[in-house]
């Protein structure tokens, strides 16, 4: 049976946080990862039953962004130790589950990396930006010029404002302008963040990267 070298990107859909988190993930694996993957995008409205129809033999790594972890996910992770999993999340609704119900099981999963903001100060897109930028710096021996050509200051500002809105902090100046400008720019997130294939994703990725955060803030 033919097997694939899939990188599965699971993200909250249709959502700015999940969509830009998927973008940060893709930029890393396309430009910096030593191992090359075939990408599979899974935009999910619900966090439940993420892996129900997956053939685990096809996947080498699975990234989950802005989607709550459930017990069925932990079952799947425990059963598929050859797959590496990275979860990015910030929802307070999951904090009690992690600290109490599932902590012992999660801590034993050597194939799971959990990037979780307990204080809900950073959403998935900002967590993934910082994580993958740091990973890229490690791979390039801290070559900031190369890394910041991909993880730009503009992309950071986009993620910072999306995170500020998504977590309900509203601390950044002109945050309402940014949200209104982004919604005007991306009128139909259901279409923009529906990444069916690598080709359609790259077309939309280029459009997302062209958005000027400072121009949105001015509006």
C-alpha cells in the first residue's frame, strides 16, 4: 500500500486566528523544515472528531491550531506514536481539562507538543508565529535576515492584532479599526480560509501576505 509524507494542518474555520495560524505553519514547513512534506489542510468549524476519518499511516506530523483538544484526540495521539503532534491553543474552556482531567495522560505523550497559553494572552496565530519563527532561527543558525524575510514584521503585526481581538483584550491602539479593516478586506472568510490544496492555499497565502496591517489600522 502506498503511503504519503503528509503534514496535516488542522485549523479553526472560518476564523482569522485559525487561518493565519495555518499560514505561519505552512511558511515554516515550506521554507525551513529539513524534511519535505505533502500538505493536507483541514479547516474545521468544530473541535470534535478531528481525526475520525484519517489514515494515520499517511501522516508524519499533525499541527492543530485554535481547536480544543478532546479525549478522543488523546486516544488517537497515544495510539499513533510515530506521528508528531503540535497543538496551539489558548481557550480558557480547556484549561481545567488540561490541569485536571487529562494532564497525566498528556504529559506522558512523548509525541505531543502542547503550545498553550494558560492566561489567554496570545491566540493561536501569535503563538504559532513566535514558535515557528524561533524554530526557523534555530535551523538557520540565528540568521535573522533570512527568517524575517519570511516571518515579516508586518505578519507579526497582523497576528498581534488578530490575537488582541480574538482573546478579547483590545489593548492595542485602533484595534477596532484593524478589525473593521480586515473584515472589509476579507469579506468572505468562508472562501478565503478554505484551503483545499497546496495550490489554492499558495494563491490565498500570497493575498494574505500582501495585506498591510498599518493600512488597516488607519481605516
